[in-house]
């Protein structure tokens, strides 16, 4: 079982919005922050820059976009403060621990699969007591590919010693997570916590919370190797 981290296990968006709003005094710039972040993460995955440089350049670029031009030292200070606020704001969704405990009880191998920084993601898992549940943590910048690239999903399956057809991936992004996993030969599961009205492609499963995942896996156990409850 592969699980995305941000906004699947951890309510990252709420924490990120809170930290950014606190520092800039505005609550409407999160979409811009996400677009700039995605562009810089792609550069990391391509091997052009490392994560430390990405964080600094991303923040510098964002501030410049909103008309704030700072010296490098001030950008670094802003980023350090943002991370401090962010780290103090991380929270698990209520359905996470029961789901992970069920997967462990069912003797399912579990991997965290993320496009974000390895150091920060491992810190989140440790801070929130999740490290013990995972057999592997796959980081895009370390793999050299990012979701939805099949290489990312196949690399995880190789580590877990399973065929893609024996694995499932759950994430909050329809195309990056669920469609990407489906196209890589895994079962793709979209975690739609908000109950949106997006058109769901064929072959993609939809759940509204991780509390629905055990039943889905049991009903699909013949294809993805998850044992039925006894």
C-alpha cells in the first residue's frame, strides 16, 4: 500500500496557509505559492537544484511576485520563520491512525510516496509518530522521478518486492496520485475529502476518507493482495 503524505495523512494545506498568512498578513496568496512551489520542485526532480536551494529560491521568487524584494539573508530569515510556524501547525487527519493500524494488523507493507522534500517529510512522519508504520519512504528528489511518472511508482514496488498489480496508491490529487498510479499499473485511489464534483476517470477508485480504505481493499483483495478480514 502506497500513501501520499501531504493532505492525505497530514493536513498540510491548512498548516501551510496559516503559516504564509501569518508572515505576509494576507490569506489569498496560497494558489500563487503552490504554483511557484510546483515549478521549483520540478527543477529538483530534474536534478537542476537541491531541496535547500529550492526552498530559498522558491520563497525569493514568491516574495518578488508580490512586490517584496529582500536580500538573501532576509529571505532566509523569512523561510526559517515560515518553517517554524509550519512545523508547529502540522496535524493528522482523524482517520489516519485507525487506517494505518488496520493496514499493519492486516500485514500489509506500507510506503509513503511524496514529491516533497525528504528531510521535511521524514520530520513530519517522526514528529507525528507515523514513522513506525512505514516500510519505505519514497522521495521524488531521491528517486529522480516524481508522481505521476510511472518510474516513481515502479521504484516503490521494486523496493517492496511486489508487482505494480499487487499494489495500490492513495492520494488527494486526482491526476498526480490516482490516475498516475492507475497508469503505472497500480490500483489508483483518489482521496476526495471535500466531496468535489470532478469527473473521475475510468479505473480510479474514490473514497471520502481513509476510514473507507479498509473496505475498499478487502473488496479488491484478489487483485492487490490485501487479505480479507477474518
